[in-house]
């Protein structure tokens, strides 16, 4: 039983880390830079830790830029304002992401600029062969270590981690929580201390300062775990933080 919980928690946070670190802050927003070799290493690590949930940096990056450009308008790829329930929003997100990734949806050039792309690897990592192979490994792990039937309830969640992570922010962080800034959309900071989403839940802060590497730090309790990893990687030279203007906490418009 302990092994299942450890596996689930590690998978949750490592999958989420590469989503927020690589796909979100790097691919979509360019909050830091890295060498092409390092970029390819991170592509592979993203596939390894997301597994059957692997998301394309190309598809995610473009879709997320569209979300910021069209937040809470009919053109937004995912907005609770225009979808009656979370499942409709998730399906619309999936459909838009798939169309972008397959390049069947024509997008404006401003959304594709400097988006990292590794077409051959992406094709393999997104393939059903890869997804089914990872899924089979998850099933084998549960078969070996699940000592109670109810532990199997966690397995479908692991098959759907990336959509679940996205839904938590794109639905709940546009409906519940508090606002530090009055912005032109419904974004909110979903958690005052983000123990669940590695900084992603400071969504209102992020919508105010999209390219800022630190999603927290506006209020004393807003601790962004991913940012501390970014600082470490910058310190040892693996990545290089983009130069950003400092933010005066006193200038924020607290709700």
C-alpha cells in the first residue's frame, strides 16, 4: 500500500513539475533560457515523468499563449465563463490542443514565435504505442503492489494527470480564491499556500505578470516551490533566468 501512495505522489508532483517548469514557464512564456542540448534532455524527462500523460511543448505553449491573449472571451481555449461544466471545458481544451499539435488549426504567428519543437520525438512521445506502454507499466505496478481493491481507484487518475492538473487551474482558479490584482479576466489565486500545484494555483498573480518566473511572492504566504528549483538551476548554470523588472508589493491592487 505504501508503495502505491509513494508512486502516486511522485508521479503527481514530477508530472506537474515538468508541466509548469518546461511547458508553461519555458515554452509558453520564455521566463528563462536553456541550451538546445538541455532543452532536448528536458523534452525526454518530460516524457519520462508525464508518461501516458505526455503533453507537447508546441501544443501546450501555443494554446497557453492563446489563453492569455483571449482570457475569458469566446476565443479562449478554456474558460469556465463559456463552458457550462468542467467536463465540457476539458473536452474543448483537448480538442484545441490536438488541433494545434497536429497543425490542423491555423494559429497566428505571434503565438508560434520561439516555441520549442522537436517534431520526431513529439510524434513518438504522443503516440498510442508510448501511451499504452506507459499505461501497461502502471497497471503492472498496481498489480504487484496494490494490497487493497480501493487502491485501484487511483490508477485512472494517473492515466489522466495532465488533464486533471489543467482542469484544476483552468476551472477552479477562475472561480474560487482571492485576487491580488484587478485584471481583465476572472483569474484568482486558488490556494493561499500552494502545497498542491507547485505554484500554478497563484493564477491571478500569473495573469498579471505572465512572463515572471515566480508565480508567488506577492503576499508573504505565497510560496512557489517551482521557482526555488528555477533559482537553483539558474545558479548552477543549467538555465538562465530572463531579466525582469522588480515588482513592488505596495503597488499591487489587493482585493
